[in-house]
C-alpha cells in the first residue's frame, strides 16, 4: 500500500496569510531580535515566497510597522482588561506594570521600536502611540484622562528604558533585575491617578 503525500501548500485567505506572516515575524523578533525581522526570513518561516510577503506589507519597514501595531494592540487590549478587573477588585494592579514591562522587554516591542527609529523610520512609534492613545481613551472616566495620561507616560517610558538598559543598569548599581518594575509600581501607587485608587478600593 502506497501513501501519497500532497506537497500542495494550504491555501490561505489574504487575511490569514497576513496574520501568519505577522505571527512568524513576532517569533523571529523574540528569538533573534529586530534586525532579523526581514521579508525573506518571514517568507521562509511561513513557507511562502518573498513576493507574497512583500505584497502584504510593501517593504521590510512596512512589515516591522505592522508587527509593532499588532504587538501594541494586543498588549493594550490585555492591559485594558486588567485595569478594568483591578477596578472591580478582581486583579492585582501590579499586573498592569508587569504586562507593560513584558511587552517592551520579553515581547520585543522596545527593541523593535528602537531598531526602526535607528534605521530611519521616523514613524516607527506611530502604531504603538496610537494603541496607547486608544487605551487611555478607553480607560478615562470622570474627566480623569489627564491623570491616566500621566500614569501611562510614566509607565511606558520606564518600561521602554528598562527594556533597553534595565539589566546592565541594575547590574552596575547592584540592584535586582526587577528594581525598575518595583519603582514603577511604587510611583503609580503614590500617584493621584486611577491606578492608585484601584489599590485602595
């Protein structure tokens, strides 16, 4: 009895093909760094042609920008859910800090944004900033958007800085690797913003 193995690749819709390419790009980003996120590398990983991936994103910078948008939207959606849960007393506000720091460090958003900017893409932060802006709009209530903006600014800047220099700085100062997260959490809890009031609720 002979077994016939089909070598025909599964046909994907344009949306499925684009999503698969972005997921592959995310895996490459985490494993190898932002410089490795190229059209060729993504095409190889998903078993498609360079032209196929190019069709979806237009260029390597287009791919990287789309990846930044996907990461930012995913993280901001998760943070929004956690903030709302914390307001109901169902989640620890510390999770908000950890998720933000993880997004820039472990998920590679900080390295990707920095790489894109250094490569000359001045619009590199647009998708990240847009997602953060939408997050602030979603969470603002009782005319407290100014306080949320201040909390968000503090948290994002600390998370980005930690992703780029956190470990060597902590090592040089003889501090634990989690020191920046701990400081960010304490600052947020001491602020007059809504995150601080979550902890007191």
